[in-house]
C-alpha cells in the first residue's frame, strides 16, 4: 500500500503522573473531523432546499470555522512548550482530504494555532498567515477516506453483517418507521444506511434553526440517531471488528505505529514534531475502532484524536492517547485494552499488530490493478459520508466520556502519496 504521509505521534501539556517532569514529548499526531457543515444531501419533500445554505450542500459553515479556530487555540495552549510559538515549516505537516470542508477546517485550525507575530506579520492588523495544507485527489487517497473501497473481502464482511441476526432484528424493528418516512419524504428509506442520511439532514437543519416538517418529532429524531450510530458501528466494529479493522482503520493505524517507532529513535537533527490530519467522522471512528477504544458515538464536529509519543533519558518510550469531543472539558485520556494509560511503545506495537494488515490489497483478495465497485454500498462514496461509529454490542452503545480528535508521521515530499 502506498505509504501515505509518514505519520508521527505527539502530546504536549498532557503528561500524567509523578514522573511527568522527566519525560519529553517527542511527537504528536492529531486527527480531527471537520467542523459544522450544511447537509450532504436533502430529500424531495424537504421545505429547505440547497439554496437555503449560503454555499450549498456539504460545505463548512461559519460555526464550523469558529469550532476549528478554537481547536487551533486549544492546541496552541496544550503544546505551547512543545511547538515553536511562530510557524516553523520543519515542525509540522498538515494533510487533508480533498474536500472543501476539510481543507477549510484545517485552515481555520492553523489560524488559531499560528497567529502571526513579529516578522511573520505581512499585513498590519491581520492576525492570520498562510500555512501550507497538503492533499491528494480523492481517487488517490489511501489513508484518510473511510470506509475504504475496492476490497471484496470487506464487502463480504459487510454483507455478512447485514445478514446477521442482530442487524436483521434492528432493521425489522424499524420497518414501521421506514414506511412512515418513505411516505413523508418521498425518498428511499428502505434500509438503515439511508435512514442515517436522513438523520444527518435533519440534524444539520436543526442546528441552524431551519424549519422542520410536522412529522419530525423528538421520538423520530431519537430513533434516527440510534440508527445512525448503529450504522457506524456496523461499518467498523461489531460483527468481526478485528477483521474489518485490518481492512479499514488499521491502514491508518499502521502508518501511525510505523512513525511512532521511527520517532522514538533519537536523532539530534530532527525538527519534525506534529502531523496534523483533517478528515471526516468516519476516519476518527475507523481509527478508534482499530484501537478498540471507540465509544460507539458519532464523532462530533471538530472531534480531535491526539496520539502522543513521550521518551525519557534512559531511552524508554510511551504512547498516550487523548480524545477531545467536548470543548467545555479537558480531553479524555483513552486506554488501549491490555495496556496502561501511558502505554510502553513496545507494548503498543505488540497489542495493535493484529489490527494491521501487512498487505491490504492481498488480504482483500483484490487482483493487482483491478478496480472493483464499492460493494459496501453505492451511496458510501467519499461525498456521501455518514457519521462514523465503532461497535460494541450494537444493542448497547458504550458511551465514553462526551465526544471529540489523532495520528503521527513524517513529512511527505512533493508528489508523494499519503
């Protein structure tokens, strides 16, 4: 698999325990979901049309820009003793999927992280400076768009998931709701996936105080939210979670682990400190599911997963993971199952190994050079994203503290794929 951007892990300002002062933060990977946006799609009877949104469908809103500017300020405070106060191109590499909303979210985050001062001010009174954001075309993206396509084995796993007793039972439990919404929306609400799209539309409209039809009741919204979360869990966890992880979030995890290992090796000349990744809810959910730390809830707007690498003078290295899904409280520290909160690097590598495929294309049983359709669902192209969720018994959502952000690696050279 093309070694998408080389990843690296880091954490600053979040060292725990009595030995904290003796540890050094070496590297951080930050993965976040884009901010508040307009709906991805609408439905035939919707009183709110695409023209109801200033920039159309699927676009970052001013609220989304504010969320990410504040995320940048949070990262500045958290890593103020780690990152240089002024922008230094040798310290950080920023990578985004090729969507307006993720590119603009990255730009907004960087505006909060690197307000110019001194020589970096190029226009008096303007508290902003350009910072490069790298991307590849959606067709070339092999790291940050999930669920990843072109994998017959994953398609088979999803077909088995949809045929499982639990999935069938959930679908049958909502048959009456399917019929009601099919009649009210005049659209295809024949399965859980399509229902999750409808929830996304209604959720976006409610956040922006747009009028809702009379049939949109609190009970219907609650049911649709459960369905959306269940769909996300089904994509990356639940039935055969480990097998799915090897074909999905394990791809990103594999890059992170490689770069954590590289960054743990001392290098006096190294200046690189942070890999910043701007993506979607599905990427956050896929990565967390591969680590078996997913809370079963859709990562909220601007949710941020941080993975930090710390070392000490005797050469020992630890990995710490933090999730920011609620801006009103400090980020939650996540614990890798089978390891301590601050997980020794060698244990982190060993425990995560089963979730990482050595050769995804081969494991997918995908002949070299062959393009196959996205059998997961034709609607699941990168443009039609749902909210991602990892499964823990799907009938009982495991709620981790609130909701929100992570990943490590090296800079890419020009033209290099991530």
